[in-house]
C-alpha cells in the first residue's frame, strides 16, 4: 500500500524554489518505495497543517521570523517542530531559526522556533562579500558497502553570511535558561512534546554531522562568548532526533544527495509513526 507524504518548504522568503527543485530530483531515487512524495510551498498555518515534514530555507532569519509572526505562522511552526516533532530541516537561516539559542542578537531582534539544543553564532564568517565555497566531507552521505563513487565524493558547500553551531548544549526539557542570561543572546520558548514518538525524538542528544576544519582559529576574534572548551573545528551540520540543520546552502548546488538522504530519514520517521499508531 502506497502512502502519500507531503513535504513543505517554508516560502516566506529565501531560496524555497531551489529546495523544491532538488526535492523533486531526489524523489526520483525514492521511486518504488511505499511512499509517494508531494511537495508544497508553505505560507499559511493551513498549508503547514498538511505537511508531514518541513524545510526552512536559507534567506534572512530575522525577516523570516518577523513575517511568520505577522502571518500567524510562528506559533504553529513551534508546535510543528517541538510539540509534534515532525521532521524538519533548516539551511543557513533555517538553522538559526531551529536553534534553541542564538548570539550576536539583541533581545527582541530575532524570534526563534527552536528544536535543536545548540547555540548558533549568526553571520559567523562575515558579510556577503566574504561568502565562500568549500569541499565538504559528509560521512552521513556515504552508503555502506557501496561502489557508488558519487555517494562518497566531496560535497560543494556554499556559505553565504553563514552561521555555525558555536556550542552543543545539554538536552533541556524547558527553555535554555543559562543561555537566556547571556548578553546579546536570544532563546526559543519551551514546548512539551505531544506523543511518545515526539518525546523520544525530543530526548535525543545533538549529533554533529559535519565540521569545517581550520576556520575557527582564523576568525576567533569575531566570535562572542567563545571558551577554551569549544570545538576545534567549526560545526556546520547537526541533527537532534528528526530535526536537522546545516550552515550551508545545499539548495544552491544542484546536488540532490542531501535532499535524497533527508527524504530517506523522513520515510523512516513515517514508518515508525505508522507502526506506533497501529500498536495504540
């Protein structure tokens, strides 16, 4: 029996068209599975309600949060990620919005959705003119026992005014109170997960999925609130349960490998959710 899954891409601002194009490319590799994919742009709470999973694209995080609040979408987004704990992926600005803490931000200047127990440093690499590309080693894309050279080759990372994960925080059932006390730092409001699968996902620790070596030492003077215990490499991709974030812009590469991997992760979630519903 085939199930239709709807994947939304938040379309308030940013590179949402590019994400949908790569999702459509990635879905080709999923043909023959038990899930049929449907991709939509999300601008309203009703459209979000239709979604089984969501991508928050790159763009301008402050603008996106402001438009979401004005359109009545900010609270439904928080429920989607933190109460229902549906699969969500944020790229660049999306990573900022999904973080539980963001520094270099004045109080009231940025609303967060939350979902990832991390602190991000906004615009870590500098201004638009300091954007760059780098070949990335992404082990989670490598297929075990695969002779497919494409799955194991370097991934072209595009960094545009990109954030990094400055610190992985302890898993917290509530607001990150310690972070809230820091200067120029905002935190996401707490939410209670709505069911057993959501609780399981919520309680998982943050996994570091990719790093970029060699840049923190060069830019250490730019970073607020850095300590000797911080990671030696820049963290540019993390996952906590089924919430995923990347500093860079896969949607701008034309390379659908991360989108294909993420669809597989969404499929695993839908399968687990279905099994849980059948047992209850």
